[in-house]
């Protein structure tokens, strides 16, 4: 029986979605039993939500853990992981995850694979997939067999969050020793400007690519999005031309999104772009090139000039709405 462990990320004091994505990844990697570990101050209240998804929840709740510190977390978790011996330790590939993961790997004598977008094999000799060259290529990476196990960081949004199975996992309050004492001092966290909208939270996205030809033509995309109650996003060429801000870009060099409906207008559908569309979105593609890669993943494909199709689509949506 393979036991895996997920280190839970907290964002603004709440459980980050990556925790449930990692739970799914851990089970897909052969985890018969998947445990969650949550650290922080006043975090015991998260145990119930985590127990619905995980088989066991270990809570380290202490004032010393109010601000995340990778050195402190490593000092606390290394003996715990040595005692519980999970085959895989999974963390999100975030600032906190990468502060902690290398220290865990070195101190535990485990191999480390980072920024993964897929796990193809989870035997003792683990194989996984990561992007290279700014998302222009995918590489399969393999960790040598290691009886002590492996530490993995996974890119948020690369796995669909696990449905809450009502696992009814056990909850264990762990002891936090006094005097953990960090060797560095927290100053502040700086959050980049998210822009006027957050495309990662949108349920309906209308994304536009180089097929829009000119910035002024974005008006028809804005109009379609308004009728649908959707958010406008884009592929990298639109950002490169400064037609839309970086905060609207989808792809391996942009943001990962998980909409319910994704309408790609004038987007060829390169793997760099589609690598940012997660969660089994219903994909509708409009492109005048019948050989565009986007049609290989679309649920509905419309071959035609977007300047002809989009106004007709908007009109039909208006009629359907009465």
C-alpha cells in the first residue's frame, strides 16, 4: 500500500485550491492512502474540510507558525515525515512550496522533482512531465529509485481538484515543540497587481488570439463576452502586441484557468496556450484554419472568419435570451 502526503498551502488564511488538486494527483500516482498536513496559527478549523477529501489530516497549530517560514517548517516536518514515511510528499509549486521542498528533499535524502504538470508513473522510479524553454517544450523527467521516497512540487492548475468523496479522514493534532526560532525575519509579502479582472476565477471565458488582427477589433469580443456574462482573456500574441495586459494571458507562460466554458476565437491552440486550460472545460473554437490544433481538443468547432461568426453568434445568443 502506497501512502502519500500533501503539504497544504494556505492563502489568506484559507485552504488554497491546490490542496485538493494535489489530493487528486496523489491518488492518480497510486496513493492508496493520502494524508494532508496543515501548518499555521488557528488552523484547526480547516481540519473538517480537509477530512472530506483526505484519509488523514495532521494539524500543526501554533503561534510560532503564524507566518510561513520554510526553515521552520522543514525543522518541524522532517522528523514527522521520517516517522510516517510517505512514499511521495507533494507540495504546490509556489513561493512557499519552493521555500520548503528543497530543504525537505536534502534533509530527508529524497529525490526532488519540481514544477510538474503531470505524473506518468509513480512506482519507486517515478516519471513525470514538466515544461521547458518558457513552455515551448515538454520534458519527461525521471527520478532514480529511492527507498526513502520522493518530494514533488506540482504547478497549481495542472490537476483537476478532487471531488470531495466524504472520506471522513481522521484528524490528529500534532505537537509543536517550543523554540523553533527562525533564522530569518519576515518583512512583508508583495502581491502583484492582478489587473482589473481575475481570469482564474471566471466560469465563462472568451479568449482571443492573433486572428483578431487589430486592437480596435477587440470590440466585437467585448460585446460577445458581455452578452454571455463572460470574461475576456487572450493568448500570448495579443499580450506581446500590448492589446491586452499580461493578467489576461492564458498558457504555460501566462495563467492557468479552469472555466466551465471556454470560447477560443482566432486562437490556433498551441500546446503552450492549451496547457493553461485546465479542469475539463467545454471548449468552443472559432478559427478560419480547418487545420488549427485547437480543433483537436474542441468540443465544438466552427470553421470560418471570426468577423462573420462572432456577430451571428452574439445575435443568436440575444434571441435565445429573449
